[in-house]
């Protein structure tokens, strides 16, 4: 279909769909003016769009483009609704009839399909995506062309894009940003291994799966193959998104390589942590100049709550000179893992470095204790020399292994990390970056500190008693009483602490974990009563206990009642918005429960089996029953598509509810004007969403 024919068909179709069905035939006679091929095309599209449950019924009916798409792909796919629009085409949610699964279909706009270079770029995007297989890259199922419609079918991600989430929440916590950045880096590493440079990494091209939470990279439309000529991009032409492009890419340099993607990853991380892009304050016409001549504001300055290790990793991504950035995505991934205290991410030469220093100190202490108990001066000197062997070996090892992008001070700090099973007191500056000690309740930290002191004092007193020459019985009695007293103090402390922990609703196992267990990350810390007792991580907020709308409403109301009256305007609006959102979510849940009973997989299997049996029987009655069961099966599957639309709407509404909670939590009693402004904008977005019936939720700006 040529662009001219497409425009003519679309114009007539769009007008015909506004005419009542009884009058359409007469209207088409007048509109087509004897052009029978045009009339046949329009009538075919009108017939496709009139099929029950076929197109976007929950969103006010089909558009002309959707009707044409349904006609072209209707044998294989049921078009459910539009997912979004782009410069080259549109994306639709569809159900694949053969496999009964939901997919996303990207369609090249027919008015662009006539240009060979555009078709080639579209085909290349599909080819590149098909060659990459990774959990963090959106999969491509098939590519093709039907009746002039060029399309490819991708996996469908249940959830929002990172851009949508940032519009709602403003910014993400350091822990969440770190997790997403690690997953993106792994996906980019896979693309780079395949020789693909993405060139357009940005929040809008990052999808967040609702079920797993995994970040997935999408849209390889302007990617290029490493060391291959890019005949589709003119020399000096700038492609990409300005705020996330590396300086060399913004200048149109042909030498764009993997390090340009690393810059974009740093820009995404920067945006997640502070809620705005690097150089967001700069006017668009000055953006390129600032990129090539200046560094973004340091993360440590604009976001003091971000862990320094993570801030340093991201700022190195944003270096102006490519040679100063991380050389590969794998190096960036390892640096991110090191920033989170993961020893596996250390270079191979450093894998044995963590806990080396505690072992060296224990070695030195043990042999020194033996030396103290030895009365021969010669033996004392020899034992002290033995005690110094391992500490000296530690110093030489740190000196000889090289820096590996780390200073020797950082290397020594890594060497002093405690073992992962360690749960007692340890100097704060020498703990692993992901250690949970500071988040433990004050009572639990006190118990661990007391036990640590006793564990040091008791062997020290025994050594002192053995070192001193046997004296009067009173001296021995004093040592004995002191040692027994320390043991009794340890047992009493443990018993009182266990009673305290059990009184807060913990099981015996959870109580022991809270009071004596390892402080390394563990899934149990984020679940149940233990999660309630932990203090929020630095720079984050404690979320409601359960991931349910009712509990978010409770948490929001608790925040509102605790606010100063000076924040009444912002908080009252937020409370009303939260109440409306919870009601809308509950309506979605009720409707989903009803529809899922009608479209259960067991019902589809039953009807499919019945249809298969009937098709084997001859006779008019059997043919009538086949038609009836097919109709039933179509209705059940259509109900399933409506469920998917409701699930998407519920996800958007819940994210808005979560956004209100986060903005209220960041709103101080003295009212932060910027946060209050974003909260007001979010409340307006909620109002629009609640009055949009089942239409897609409007999106609020980041700032």
C-alpha cells in the first residue's frame, strides 16, 4: 500500500467509523464516488473492526490504523489496544491466537514504509534484536510484511517503563537504582559481546517487569554494529537522546563505541538517584557545549545520601573523555558489584583479599598470646616473628597486586572486610558496603556489642591469669569470680535479649538472626516482622508492610496525621487522591475477579477440547455446534484480553498510589516547595486518571 493510498483509505475509514452503521452504506456510496477498490478496502476494514472483542474495546473503540492492522494480521493476532507511539511507528498489545499469549507488535507507519532506507532500518532493528538472547533484553519473536504493513512481534512486558516510574515517583532509592543499573549493565554487556552498540539507552527504552522487577532493555532502532559502517546514518548526523548521549555522540563523531553506551548508563543512574538528568538545568541549545566542556555536578554534592562507592562508579561513567570511563560493560558491572560489597565482582587477583586482614590479626594475636605465656626471651622473639609473618604478607600482597582501579587505601579497606558470617561488632568504616549493622534496632546492636566485649575480655583475663605467677589464693579467687561473672553476664544478656525479641512477634529463629546472626544481606531481612524492625536504609524510606492498596492508604493517612498544619493543602489533596486511587484499584480487582472466572485457562481448555471433538463429527447439527463453540471460545479469549487491559490499568493506578506515598514521605514538616510542587502535579495526574475511565493514565513530568 503506497503512502498516498494509505492516506486516502485512512481518511475515508476514519470518517466512516463516525457514521452510524445503518447509514454507512449510503455514506460510502457518496464518499467513494464509484471507486470500488477503495470501497472494498474500507468495508473490509470496517468488518474487521466490528468483530466482538477484536480491537481496543475498553478504550473507546478502534482507530483507523488499528482497523487496518487487524485486517492485515487478524489471522494470527488479536489486536487489544495501543501501547505507545514513536517516530517510526506504533506499538500495540496483541494476543497471539495460536499460542494464546500476549505480545507487543511494533508497526512501521505506512507513510514511511515506501522509503527503502526506512524499511532497511526497521528490518535491521528486528535483525539485531533477534540476534541477542538475554533476560534483560526484550525478545523478538518474528518479523514480516502483510499488505504493505511492516511489523515485528516482541515479548510483552507487564509493567511500566523506567521513564513512567520516574515521572510518578520522582527518583528511586539507592538500592533500587543500583539493582536496575546492574541488570542493565549485564544486558548491555551481552549486546556488546554480540558487536551491538545501542546508542539510545534512556529511561523510556527501559521496561520494568511487574512480576519479577527485572529491568529490560528495548528499542534497538538506532543501534549499530561495532566496526561496521553505518550507511543508514549520514556522516556527522547526531542520533540519540541529547541528555543521555555521550559527548562524542552528541558531536556526531563516527567513533562511537561501547564507552558511549557506558556514558548513557551513567546518565540513567544519575537520573534515577536525583530525579533529573545530568545538565538538566542547561538550555537545549547549550547542552552539547556543556557536555564536551564540563562535568555534571558530582553526585556526592547533589545527593549526599547516595553511598560514596556507588556515586564514584556512576561519575566515572560520565567522564567527558572515553578513555577515562570504564573500558567495558563488564568492568562497570564488576565495579557496581564491588560498590555493593560483592567479593565475586573483584578482579581475580583480589578475590582472596576480603577477610585477609582479620585472619592476619587473629594470627598475630594468637602467636603473640603464646609469646606472652613464654618465659624464655629467645622463644618470645621467635614467636613474635612468627606472629608478624601473615601481617607482613598482607602488606606485601596489597603492594604487589596493583591497583585494579582501586587505591591502596581502598584495597586495605577491602582486606579488613569481616567474614560474611560475622555478626558481632566491627568498626563501621571497615564493614562491607551492603552490611545491615546500622539498620539493626539499637537494642540488637547493644547486645552484639556487649557480647563482643565479653568475648574479648574473657580470653584476655585467662591469658593474664596464666601470665602472672601463681600468687595468693585470693588472687586466684578474684580471677575465677571475674571469669564466672563474665560468662553469667553473657548468658543473661542473651536470655534477656531473646525475651525482648520474642516479645516483638519474632519466631525463635528470627530472634536469633536479629540478635546474633550475620548482618550480610539476606532475603529474610526484607520479609515479615524482621523487615518491620529494621531501620530504613540511608536515603530511603520504610514502605508499608504489605504490597497492597489498603496498606498504602493506611500508611498515607498515618503520614498525613503526623504532618504539621503548614503542609495541610498538599497533604489533604494527597489524602483525597489516595482514597480515590484505592477505590479505583478495588474496582479493578473486583472486575478482574469476575472476568477471570469467565476466562479461566481450564475453561479455554474445555472449549478447545470440545471443539476438537465436534469438528470430527459430520452433519449439520455438528457444524452448528462447531460455530457455537468457536463463538464461545472467541468470547472467552476476548474476556482474557479485557483482563490484560485491566491489569495494566491497575498497575498504573498502583504506581500513582506508591508515588503519593513516596512524595508525602519526602515532604518535611516545613514543606519543601519542590516536593510539594511535584506532589500537587501528581495529584492532578491522579484526578485525570480517575476520570479517564479505562483509558491510559496521563503522565506527570519529572520536575
